[in-house]
């Protein structure tokens, strides 16, 4: 399922990166955003889904959705926590 674009959402393309780089890049990008802002992360690392879920839970961010952006590429929609 492809997610619709969200006005004001930032996009981070982490395809081609392996653990832990997608999470580290997402963390760096989220720190620069205001609380409640949305970041879409594209990743093709098979471990990314578990890593993103654990990261969001530990950091207080909300994982709004996970979808397939393209074959083998996941899109993680994350809302920055407080």
C-alpha cells in the first residue's frame, strides 16, 4: 500500500544503507524537526522495520505507518515526539 504524500512531510531516502545507518540518519533528521512534524523514511534494509519500531518506541516518536514504497523498499512515516 502506497501512502499519500503529506503536505510538509520531510523525506529521507536511506535506500542502499544498512543497519544502523537508516535509524541514525532518521534520528539526525528528526532532531532538526519540530515536535509533531512528520518524516517519511525510505529503506531497503531487511532489518529496518524492526529497527525503526524499536527506535521510535525508545525515542518517544510515533511510527504512524509502514508501507511498501516499491518492491523491496519500505516507507516509514514517523511523527517526531516531544
